[in-house]
C-alpha cells in the first residue's frame, strides 16, 4: 500500500531534481539550488511527517470499517517511524534520534488507542489517549526537539499540541461518517505537518552546514517540497477513493471523489511553478486539463472489472505525455505510477 501511494513521487524526483542529489552544492542554477543536502533534508522530513498523518487516517478508517488492512497500517506506522529515526539520526546523532523515536512511538500508541476507543465507544480509553497526546507526548517531544535543534520550546510545544487536535478532528470525522469534513480536516492536518519539518530543516542546516550544505528555504526548494507534498497527498487520497469505491461505501466514495478532484486542482496549479525551471516551459492550464481526467478515470476503473483497464489506459494516454514533457524518465515508470493508485 505504501508502494502504491508513493509511486508517483519518483516522477517528481526525476522531474525536479538532478542526478547529483545530496552531493550537489548550491549555485545559481535552479536545478542545483533545489538539489542539495539541506533541500533533501527538508523534503524528506516534510514527506515523512505528512505520510504519518495519512497512515493514521487510513489506520483509523480501517478500524471504523473493520477492515483486514488495519494491522498493515499499524505496521506501516512503525516503518514510517523507523524512516524518520534514520533521518533524524543523520542530523542529530543516534542518541538523540533514539530518544525522539521512543517519544514518537508513544504518540503512535496513543493515536491507535484513541481510534480504538472512539470505534468501540470507550470514552475512558479515548479521553485517556488524547490527554496523553496533548499533555504527555506533545511537551515531551517538543523538549527533545528543542534540545536537539534549539528551536523555541513554547513554539514547538504549541505546534505539536495543535497537530494532535488536527489529527483528532479527522479521526472523529471518519468515525461519525462525516466524510466531506473528514477529507477537509485530513488536508488541514497534512498541511500542518510541514510547519515542523520546515523549521527543523532550516535550523538543522544552519547548525550543521557541513553535513547539510545549501539553503533549505530557497525558492526552488519551496517548489520542490510543494510538488512532492502535493503528489504524496494526491496518491494517498486516490487510494482512499478507490478503496471506498471498490468496497461499495457509497457515501464515502461520494465525498472522496470531490476531494480527489480538489487535490488535482491544487497539483495542477502548483506543478508548473515547481518544474518550470527544469522543463523550460510553463504548461499551465494544459497540464491541469491532462491531470484532472486521470482522477475520474481511476475512480471509474475502480468501480468494476471490464472498464478498468480501458480507463487506466485512457489516463495513461492523457496524463503521462504531460509528465514526459517535464521528465526524461522512462514511460513505464510513469505508466506504473498512474496505475498504482488504482
């Protein structure tokens, strides 16, 4: 499931990053300005923090729907935590990363407990878990972040408490079957995560310029990060939309389709800004027009056996040529990424 959701990300890394990756030093060239270790740190931090929210959402939805996928998503929380630990270890060392990982695992446990408490109508369990998140995990994790990075403690604490409340909102929504509110609040919680990632990357790059050369706040890095986050969000929402369609959850599928189209609008608007330096053009509205039909065709294909292959092929034909204009990557990669969400 994670492979499907992250499949499209390889495209943007081909389109908006040079092959030099972490070893490229900053210069006036737009492509290298977005491809250095500081830029990589910010991009990877934001993606992992955002992915965490999406996994929590899918784990919570699986609990509500009594899905067999529930255990897979709880395991995926551990995978996400391990990836985040490895990244923080490169920045702050193994001791600090281990302490952060332990606190992060406590958060995961509380989030799982909160979802279970809500689904089983166990108010004591749910309230205890949320209190642990806001009053236990948030200040503890903020203190560890401050110790490692020297970010202001009060600001980080408030940021983490707000994140817990944003996560609570979409968990409550999916339990109550308020699906339009669920997708709206999921987007809010997902977007919230980058505030910590951006601040932590900027402070880390400033503190350790030898390990993370480059400017993580450069305009081209902004574009790279925005592009990656939008594509990741789109990929996860696409899997939610298709899952609801296949499972016959009509009310959820009805709310998922507009949410997916909304993310196509956002991605269509932002992609030219993210890749115009690399591609040497601004596809603009034409790019959006090629991207939007893919959403409808993926959902139509998820609805039944026969039309599915035709719909995916149509998405391939209309969407992939636009991406090929932005990326020299192999067409098979583009095709497989478009199909992954189905």
